[in-house]
C-alpha cells in the first residue's frame, strides 16, 4: 500500500557516457545534469512500483533539482528519494544525490499514477491525430 515515507536508493558509477560532454548538455567530462534527472526519476519510480496495483505505473511530470557540484568519471553517485506527499494520484518525492565527497544535487520530483495500457493508448492516438493533420 502506498504511504508517505517510502524510500528509494540507487547507486551508479559515472561513466564517460553519463557526462555532459557525451550527453550534449555541456562540454566538460563530468556527471551530466540529464543523468542526475534520469537517476532521480528511476530511483523514485522504482521505490513505489511494488506498491502499485497490477497494470499501474507512474510517469514523471515535474522535477525541481539544483545540481550544485560536479562529479568526475569513475566516482560513485548515490540517489536517495522519499515519498513525502500523496494527493490522490500525484506523488511528491524529496530527492538527494551524493557522490563520494558529499551532496551534488537536491530537490523535489512529482509523478502521477497511471493505468499503463490506457496511458499508452492515449499516447499512440497522437500518431493517428498527427497523420490526419497531414
């Protein structure tokens, strides 16, 4: 059952593929902000997935993260999330990321609970709508 206080934790090692240089978000070989975002989202959704009903998932809708310190290739990064608010289908998480020296990013992340099949059908309908406009 979903309840506030659910925590998530994931750890990765920064590789060349996760750098700003490789991801196109900058020119330096340090952990990229898009990689920070992806790790925060993954940590959050995985933390609550076991407590959802069959056929349900979550989608990210909002992310406010301050990326405050650079992390070089080869260093470990740990993300920790906590579900701090539930408002019907809206889930709000606190997010903190750490490298081996200290905090590198912090903020909040919102996700919505969706019925996976229904959500995908709605997304796929956009292809039909776009084709009809042409």
